[in-house]
C-alpha cells in the first residue's frame, strides 16, 4: 500500500532584541547562570510585564517578510502549566488572537510549491533546567533563568509538506530568511531556533488527514529529516500491521535514532488559556507596519534577480553571492569600488570563498575590506599585474592586511610592459629553444604556446601576456 | 497628635512645629499599645521608620521641599512589596519572603516624605471579607473585640480606626478597602482601575486589583490619592489620564449634585439598622443640595457570581508562581518523591483553606470545556454591568448604596459558610468589575450596647474620584460620624 506523509511544523525563533520581551534584562547568550534576571523575569510576587516594542517590530518584520497579515489588534494570553523553569507558573503567549495570520514560503521541492503559514505569534521563552553536569545531579536539578523572558515568535505552518525532505528544506529556507532579515541568529545549538513537527500519514489518494503525532526536539537539520522519516515509517508500519496511530507527543531521541512517546492525548496539559490581564491588547496601526516595512532588507530572491539584471551576472553567480546578506553586501561593495561587477563576482566567489572555507571562517569575520579587494581588481584591470600574480597578492593581502599597491610595489611584482625589456627576454628564449622556433615556423601553433610559457617563466610571471604574445610573434618572424 | 489628620501632621512637620521623628515615635508607641488587642500589624519596623523620619527632618533642615506626606506615618497592607521588608500576604507560603524591590506606591510615598511604619494584617492573598483568613490570626474591629474588622484590608482599616496610623494603604479587588473601612468606621477609597500602579502589589485578580488609601477623612484620602496616582511605566495597565488636584476639588459644595439610588438593588437582604443609617445619609445629601434619583442597575444582581468567576480564574493563575521552587515556603516532606509531590505538598501546606478553595474554583472555571460557560460568560456579563453604570451616569453624578448589607459580624459567624461570606460583598464587587472608583465613608452606627459603624458607599464615573471626594468631604462637613472614636481609643 502507498502512503503519503503529511507534515506541518511549529518553529520557535528567538528575536534578536537587546533586552527581554517583558523586562530590561539582557538577552545575551552564555552569561553566568542567573546573572541576567530581575523581579519580572523571575516571576517575583507583584512584578508586572511591560511589552518590549523592539520585539514587536522584530516579529512584524518576520511577518511582513513571510507575507502574513499583521493583525491590527492581537491579544496576549496566559498558558498555564507548572514547571520549575517557568517562573510564573504560566507563559505569556498569544492564543486566540495572534500577531499575524497567513503567509507562505516557497520551497524548491515540488516545483517551487508554497508552504502556507497559519500564524505567527509572540511569546516569552522559559528558563533552562539543568539536569546534568553538577556533582549532585543525581538528586537535584538546577535552573538558569537567563533565558526566561527572551522574546520568541512561534511560526506555525499549514500541513503542507509531503516528505521529511520537504520539511527540512522549508525549515532551512525559513532559517535563511530569518537570519537574512536580522530577526534571528539561526543558532540552533544555542537554542535560538527550534522546531517541532506534526506528522501523520494517509493512504495515497485519501483526502482526510490521518491521526497526527507531534515530534518534539528536532533541533538540527541533521536530525530533522531523520526524525521525521523515522516517525513516518513508524506510522506506516503501525498501519500496515493493522494497528492505529494514536494522537500523542513524541520526543526525538537522537542517540537512539528513534522517537519515543512523551505523553498521550489524555495526558496532554489543559493549559487553561485566558487573556493576560496585565497587558492591554497589542494594537499595531498601519503607520507602524509601514515604518517596519521600510526597514526590511531586500530579500534573497529579489536581490538575486537584481544582481543578474544590474550587474549582468550569470544566474549561478547571483545565487552564490546572495547566500547571505553579509556576502551579498560584501560583493556589492567590491563591485562598486572596482567598477567591474563580473571581476568582483569571480574574486568573491573564487579566491575569497575558497580562502574563507580553507580557514574555516565566515564572511562576517573576513579580515579583507571590500575596498582592498576592489583595489586589487583595479590593478589587474589596469594591466599593472597579471591575473596569476594577483592571486598571490590576494593571499598576501588576506594574511597581512596590506593593500595591493603596497605589496606589488614592495615585491616588484608590477607587470613588465617595457618593450625593450621584453624583447631582451624573448631573445634569450628564442636562442635557447631553436627547435621550437623551427616548429612554429613550420606551422605548429601549439609550440607557439610553449614559447609564450617560456617567456612568462623567464619574466617571473610579470611579463604583460598580451604584449609578450605580440612581440614573440614579431621576433620569430624577424629572426627568419 | 494621634487624633490629627495626615494633612495636619504634614503641615506641622513642614512648618517645623514638630519633627517627623517625634511624630513617628508617638505613633509607634500607639501601634505597640493597640496591636496586642487588634492584631492589626504583621510587622512593625521601628528602626526603619525612625531612620526614614530622621531623613525627612534632615531634608527639611536642608531646605528641601517637605513633600505632600512629610512625616506622615503610613502602614501598608502586607501584600505590598517593600525592599528588605518581609512581605507575606498573610500567608504561610510567604512567611519569610523579603522582596528585593519596592512597589511603585512605596516609592511614591517615600518620595513624598511619608514614613512607612510596617505591614498590616489581611486575609491571605487579599481573599476574604473578615480578615479571618490570615495565617497570622484574625484582626478585630476596634469597635467590638469579638467582631470582624472586615476584609481583606482589615488590618489597614483597624490600624487607622484605632489611631495607630493616620493613613494606611489597602488593596481592593471586590470591596477589600471599602468594606473594612465601613466595618471600622473610617474612609476607604478604591480608585478607578489604572489610576494607581499595581507594580509591587501581590496580585489576586489582576483585572480588578487596585491600591487605595484608608484614612479618617475624605481630605486625607484626597491628599493620599494625589501622591499615589499617575501613570507608571512598570505597569502596562496604569492609565495616562491626567491626575487632577484632588484636594482642590474639596469645595464643600454638593448643590446640583445628582445622586443615583438603585432602589431595587438595595431593597433586599439589607440589615434594618444599616438601612436606617443609609436612608438618613441620603437625607443628609438631599439637605446638602443634592437631588436623589432612582436608578436601575439591572445586572447588579449577577455581580457576585460574575466576580467569583473572574476573580478566582485570575487568582488561580496569579498564585501559580508560589510553587516552592524559587522563593517562599517549600515542603521538605518526602522530598524523594519528586517534583509533583513537592508542588502539591508545598501548596497544600503553604496555602490556607480559602485560598485553596478559590484556586480550585478558578482552575475549574478556566478548564477546557468550561471556559465558555463560565469565564467567557462572566466577561460578557461584566460588559453588561459596565453598561448599566454608563447608562446610570448619563443621569446621575454618583451612585449611593450601603457599603455592606450588614454591620460588622462576629468572628467565626460566617467562617463555616463561605457562600454567606461571599454574599456580604454584594454592594462592593460591581465597581471593580466595571473599573469604577468608589469610596466608603462613615454614616452612622447600629446596635446596642455596642456601637457598630455603618458605611455609605459612593460610586463615581471612570477617573472621577474628584467628585466622589468632594461629596464625601461635603458630607463630613455636615456630620460627625467620621470623628467618632472607638472605645479602644482613650
């Protein structure tokens, strides 16, 4: 029997704000435990939340980028449950009236199909329970509340994905976009981007959805596809063997490579949502939406198209250069300073990306300023150095931080354009390779190339290749 | 001095006729003297108070402006946070809790030169109408040692009535300032929702809670409200409405005033003596130049059930943070049984019976399958109630009712029957549900040989505390009920 998987995702993304969503504490990751806390995010008696406007703008930014309808009024609600890392005994979230509805994101799978979004809502993160790593961890759990109150958006998709690969692609694209617009840092290890999957299967051709299981903790690209695939197979096996899928929450156990039941529908929490009385409804007017819209960076698709149209780059180049906003920004600066978009593209995609890759670093940490790279390109374009020398110069610039001009001058790498000097070198080469000269005269063009190479070699690579070519031909004819 | 109003103390301190330290010492002595019989205070902090008072004197000597409450001793209900001062909400679960921060009202009082002397007893987490739900024992009304001072701000009202302080703060969720003020024969003002910041008030029901003053005169309530009121960036529900000069509104004038009387509402279940005092008070208002207008509040009869649905729902969530994890009481029994056992033992041992009753009721109200029928329905009726008042205020300026349908009852009299206790809130729950300001002022006595105080309640338009205080003050000028002192006062 053929089965079709149906997958929807719930993504939690930390918003890159300086301070928490309901208090002024820092959101910086990695501080000593419980050093970024106050009465509000510790849930002390009498403390009250005040909404961080920057968090709202960040969420609006994500919503606009994903084509959602930002709601003129949304309402915070309390999600009530007991857990030690939840200091108030409830999480402030949004429930019946979220910040944004609708929206979609295209994936390449299925021929550029769009995955629909149900909603985006704002909420606060909880603290972190530390069950391991202490001498008394067999008896005690410690809690770090630094993360308590860090602003989040939850993005809920429609059940529009039909394979684990599609879901993984969607998640990767969503991550790229959130990082691109500066809303999220994309760091899954630090938990600033997390994903749960709702998985069901149905017989091919069947309209109704099957019973779904929620798979929690699929927090890396590596595991995501594995976890979802495992769950799909598990459900198919169950149905094939005459069993039924039960609605439940399952946890991905990365070590064991399987999902395990966490709680059944009957054990599911009754969160007793109700409107948060400590916060007035959140009103977002059109002016605010437009203000945020004006801060939206050009999106990758649009930027790629512009690179093709404005710079005459091949689609492939434009795609590589728009992998990240930082790389695209870097490229544009090199291109405009150098006045040669194609050469800029070749350098950025070639030497620069290769070097970054070799050094295991990223564009954000590149020590070479775009102006400096542009300087190198200008030297090549002006014929001051040859392309092959330019690659050596690039490496030296990257390592020393000195400019192309300095390096070329200091090392005497400037191209030899002087006719007399070149003719002298050519004379030596011709004298040393009489046989080759005879072959060229007999019409073997390949051997002409050999002689060019010898001239370049004799000049230490500095001979102006075009001029050397011309003069070599002239000298061979002249010596006949 | 102990009979002085807050205003008189402030004037004397500001003029240098008496020092804040002298005032403070006199009141501290008085508090110690009366507290044994009243149990009005959970904590008296003489060292801190005297240091604060000395600071006021120092600043005055340095020529700084003295502040609107210069040298005035102030007692706080024990659900208001003061940095470094034990704040218990009269609950075992917070018996040893010391807040690391000040409530906004505490900052405002101290900035105005007020001297915080201690924390007053109350019903646990402000849940109750008799102050019998305190983990630290009941308070007694200074008027009769075997009777309740009302609740939940019973200690705050009793302390003022007994001359222990000229000004105390209470919190009012369903009458918790006004009813004890009535039972103790003093003035209690619940401001409009949003008028006073709730930051630092231990939440009972967030959409209803308001902090307000308890005083012996309407003029002192006006003085205190002026200090307390105003927008607070730390409370998103605090209002940006401008704060008028409440004291300047006290013109003594009430001619042309239209007083609405919901006759049908006050006809039922009101004690005869209370009824007589209320009618007499209406008569006084009329003699003062006010016009009495019969009004209807058709949905007022639903106010108690609506209140006990909304308030308990919010309370069940607000009190979830008392879980033994971060602060407060934690049960150490059977720690090996794990987290859930720790939660339930901590909360079972830490909370009193009434608090647990309300948490359970509120949890039920919000549960899946019941939310629409209870919580949502209650919110809808709340809207109707608000409309009742809006319509009434098209025709009248204030609404008058008794504060409580009964005079102070005997301790223990209603403890066994929570519903009977809840019903005594009949006249005080609709204002918080509608967000409206209301004041209770002394309007007579019932009973013999004991004299048990009766309160007149005036309810006003949103943010129109000025009119309430003007009428209350004008009424005081025509009567001397507010000047009566309990037998304890010697």
